[in-house]
């Protein structure tokens, strides 16, 4: 039986200001502390095994939003994370929204990255069935998207369409360690996803709303070395 426990403490602060009528600013910032523990007791045909591991982590993040005039909004943010035993990671992101027609049509674009540390159960278990891999790297991704949002006064109708592209690296997969049937987690994958998402909603009466959502996605495996 394996038991995983996670504890997190987080602080978030916000500051706002308006240096001049055409410029509005806001800043959010904070930090996070985490502790992840694993207790693993194995019994069975392969013999008994017991293991206990603790992994702390810290993170800092900040995000700034600016409204420039009546039409342009910008958002820039970043997050830094450090898990014990892994290299520190820095994850940025940025978004821009431009009101092409005020209260009717807005264009937007976004770019950013993501970071996912290997689960403590992926990296450290060592028992008769699973081989530990302390050198396991985090999964990462980079993405960008462009889209548009439209609204109409009749029936309070809104619609949006988004085109996106995402690339994922160092995907974690469980593979055979040797001919005995033991398993080990390795970084073996890289993939790309592209697609379009669209959404339409109408509100014909104050208490009624109807909508539809559609999406098309294509995923391509770019690297699956070591997999069958």
C-alpha cells in the first residue's frame, strides 16, 4: 500500500494603482511552500519492501496587468519553482487583448510555458516491482494561441473562437526495466497538439441561457523512443 500526503502554504498579495486616467495597473505576487511525503509498504509474491520519502518544494510568482487606454490590455506573469532534487524552473506567460470594436469585438493573443514536476510516486518508489529513477526530469510545455471574442446586444449573445498550438517535452512513461518484468519511469516522449475551440451563448431572457461548445484537436507524437 502506498500513501501520499501533500501540505501547502501560500501567500498572495495584490496592489493596484492608476498613475493617469488612461493607465490602470495591478500587481499580484506571492510565494508557496509545499511538502510531499510517500510511505510505501509492499507485500506479496515478490517479497516485502518498505520505503518512506519526503520532498519539500518552494515557489515564487508574480503577475502584472495593465490597461492602456480604452482598447488595449496586457498581462505578464511568471512563476519560479524549486523541488528538492530537481533543477529550478522558470515559467513565463503573457497575454494581450485589443478591443477592435468596443464592447463588440476583441482580439487576443497569448504565449506561455508550463512545468510539471514528476510525482514522488513516479520518481522514488523502489520495490520488487518498480525501479526508482531519481534522475527523472519534469514534463514541460510551450504554447501559444490567438482568438477573438464577439458580443451582440440582441439576446445578450456572446461567441469566441481560439486557435492553439502546444508542444510537450520529456513526457513520463512507464516501461520495462529488464526481462524480469520490473518497471521504471523514464522521460521518453515529445508531442504536439494543435486545434480550434469555439463557443456560442445566448441569453434570451433574464433567467435563461443556452449555448454550444465545439473543439477540434490534432495530436502528433514527435518522439517515442524506447516505447514499443
